[in-house]
C-alpha cells in the first residue's frame, strides 16, 4: 500500500490516543490442516501505536529489516482498517519490537497485520468486533489460518462461509509442548504456493480429511482427555501425516525435509510450520520435548515454546 487514501467527504476522525499490543507467532497447517488449522505460539511481537496530527515515524527493533515508510505492514493494516471504518487517516508514531522471524513460516506477516487491524479498531472505539477484525485481517493477508490464531490464540480452525472468513478456537491440551526449528534461510509464501499442483489424487484428499479431523481432536484439551501422554503423542504422530502440500514443498527444502524425517523417525510428531522452511514438533510432555530438542538439527535454531492461549492483547497507554 502506498500513500494513505484520501478520506471520504465528511469522514470522521479516529479517537485520539495510543495503544500497546502483544501479538503471538503462529504455526499453520500443522501437517494436514492446509489453510485451515493454526496454533498460536508463545513468541511475541510488541507494537505501540500513537496517533499524531500528521506524519509517520517508525522505530523498529529486531533482526529483520522492515520498511520505515507507508510500506510497513503494520502501517498498511492500520490504513486499511481506518479506510474500512470510513475514518480520516491520522499521523502515526509506531514502535515495533519484532521477535517473530520473517519468512520462516511462523506467521510474522499475520502478526503484523493483526497488530495494525486491532490497533486501528481499538483507537476507533472497537466497532469491528472479533468477526470484523478477522474479516479485515484476512482480506489483507489473503487467507485466514494464521490471522485467526494470532487474533484468538489457542488452536483455531478457519474457513469461509459465503466468502466470509470464520474461525473457531479451542484450548489445546496442556501437555502439548511445541518445539520450533528455525533455519537461517527464508522462503516466501507465494514461492511455496507455486510448488503446489492444481489437482491431487482423490485417495490423498481422503487421507488428509481424516488426518486433519484427528489432529484437531488430538490437540484439543476437550479431545481424548483420558488419553495418556503416550497415547496422545501416538495420535498426533498419525494426525500430522500430510499428502496435500508437504510432498510438493519438501523437495525444494532438503534440510527441512531431512529434519522432518529424523524427528518422525524418532517417533515425534513433526511437520512443516506453515509453508516452511521452519519445522514444528508437537511434543507431548517435557520428556518428548527434550527428545525433540535432542534430535540433531544442523543449520536450525531450536526454540522450545508454550502454546499461546490469549491471542492478541491490546491496552490503552497514556497519550
């Protein structure tokens, strides 16, 4: 998005003020849940937004370079949300502490979009509500899986109803301990989608339907509640099998493919995180998390995480 759009004639001004947000990373797909399942992770970007009479100031801290102008994704999401609400475009002061690695399949763009949408909505008095925030964020991102997880936390299932994005969330089982393996290399979602075929065999689609349904149940705290940790891990191992996107993406990601094979060879549920190149292990309990951390992963940073259950958090700060 370039320059701010001109306000409609008679457009109102957003409320003055400032907000601070904390937005989680997310892992989408989780194997078979292509463009539908998302898991919010305990790794956060922090964003502060202050309205000013004019101008744009961005102070960004983090390992990845980001634009310092209207091309900044948080700014673009703020502008799009104010346009959606029919409000004049204000001046902005942003401070961003970026901890979610970019281009690694961890929902960094979704986190930035959610930060901008929720900041603008909060500064306008929150007229959008949860459904409106999901709709606007999805329109910017292009698909709802990561933005749903970043908005609502926990495990989310996202879909479209008459072209309108919807999502449900559940709280995952407390013993689920995600372990992330993050490489130094980056990959764009557009590049990863380019590897996907237009059609897949009917038998593969049928397998994925069953695996995705099993994955949602096995991850959910309301799922096999009586299952032991070992039984839940066994279910997750089966449930993270995928025939829809990973067989087509992994050949161009040999290091990620090798790591997924080694983790699964050790009996640990593992899959690409989103479109990759990061890998997520859905360990059950501290022992399996430690086993996942112990699998050799040359070229990857190993990050044990919790599941985020809150989603984006926003608070008003002194203006």
